[in-house]
């Protein structure tokens, strides 16, 4: 049998069809041009995800009207077929509606993970297979490494560009089919390739905002999706004092300092807990944010074996994309979709609705969603009071 090509298939590149998920940005455009230059049978697919409106002219989002135009222009230039797939309905149901529901329920979601989990690695992957593809390639900065024990996901070579946090929900079956050609290079190197291939998007700015929230006003998007979402309530100190009122829990996230609208305290206050059932925001000094353990749901395991057991496994965990991984013990439960994390040292970045991703060195072992029941807050004794205030402060 002939040696494997760069996509891992034992056949010539010309006989290997690769569908590239083209967002209109430099990364996916470089992937398409690179694979075309290597002789692969490349097809470009671009997702139309939402009603463009004002987002069409924005340059800091993805999958808007200008981006679709850019993807088509790149495809024409490098000489590959290009198709636009309309996923507006499923994107609204699986990403936008879930985004709104999460905030309503006191969580802070990660829509990019939801998008990868659903429309991209479920729907787009199916579309690629329907086109007879051998693989789906994306512009994500993450590494896919074939080993004797199977395929592993690893962090990108460029730590500043690593996107493994957003891909923890990728299943093993999906990882078998997906390729990440940029995982072994830096962003500047990708831009140089873009210039080499004469791509007009070589200097295009990176996407920064949530694609369906181009102006950053996520609360307005939530109100548009759920007009009944903003329920006024009280802002309560961890010691039980009522500090003020708010216009709805959708305006807050655990760890938030600015925008509480309360003053007169001896030290800055942070959102410690959100109680959507009572429409209460629990606030306290920074030390009351500390958590030493928390529960996970929606766990996806990519490591060897069936996942962690009740005895626990030593891992490093990332609590948000910008968070530096920290040491922890991951304990499995009878339900493999659930787990519990015990941190080696308390952290203040434990936010319900965010992803917790597990690592062993650079290997991505999997991840899960941080549940609202995230263990007791480490409230200093001088702030503890008997009765409802302690309950309010508990996690």
C-alpha cells in the first residue's frame, strides 16, 4: 500500500476529496489554498448562519454577508467549487436560543463551542460526507495527531492562537473525519501563506465578536429572542443585606465587577452567584468568588479508556479560553456525562455555563460545562451569618 498523504489517506491527493469550511477569513482561506496547491480535490463550503442585517458590514464577526462574498472570491481565485449552505434555522435553535436560555438561567454560555458542536461538526460534517468527502478541514488552530492508541487532539503549536478550548465537545468519530492543517503553524506564518497565494483576505482582521452580537450588546439580542427575559430583582450582599435592584439577571455574569449599580461599600463587589428562580444577584468581595470544587454536565471524553472513574485522575483544567490551565483532580460519576472537579487551589474564575476543558500536557482529554451547583463558596468567617444569607452565598 502506498504511503499516506498529508491528510493521512493511502492514496494520491488528487483522489482525496477534502471539503474546507470557509468562513471568509484568512485562516480557512489559507487552508483551502494550501490543500489546492498540494493537489487535493478541494470543495469550499460556507455556512449562512443568521439574518445578516447590520452585521453584514462588520469586519470583526464571522459568517456575515461580506464573509460569504470573501469566501466565494477566494474559491474563484484558487479554482475550487464553492457552495453556501443555509443553516439559519438550526443555528437559531442550537446556538442563539440556547445562548438566550443560558443567560436567563443564570449561566454565561460559550456560543462558539455550541456552534462547533452542532452546525459545524454535525451539520456541516454531514454535508461534507454527502459531497463524497474523505475529510472536512477547518482553519482552527489545534492539532490532530494519529497515534498507535488512536487519534488525539492536542493544543496548537502557537499558544496564543490555540483554540482547543472551543473544540472540547468534538467526538472521537468527528475527530476521525476532521483535519486542522494550521495547528502546526503560527498566525503570522498563516498570513505569510495568504500573501504567497495572493489571497485578498491575507491581512483581514480576525473575528473578535460573537457573530450574532456584532455590537457587543448581548442583552439586546436576548431580549429580541425572549422579550420576557428581563425580570427585575434584588442585588443582595453575601452577608444578607439588600444593596439595590437590577433590571434582569441577563445583564450579569459570575465574576462581574462593573455595572452592579451599587456603592458605598468598603471594597469592590463582584457577582458571586446568580439566582434566576428568585431574580436575585448575590454580590460580595473578591475573596467570596473563590471555589475549590464544582460539578460538570455534558462531559465529552477524548482521552484513552472510558473516562475518569470515582478514584479520580490528575489533569490540568482551563476554566475559560483566556484562563491559564491549573492543576485539578477530575472525578467520574455513574453518569459518564457528569463529573466533578476538585482544584488544587481555589480559583475565582468558576462561572456556570462556561466550559471546563481537561488537559494532560498538550493533549486535550475532553471537557464539560460548569454547572450552577458548583460547590460552596469559600466565604470568609467574618462575612458568614446564620440563616438565608449563608444559603444565598453558597454555591
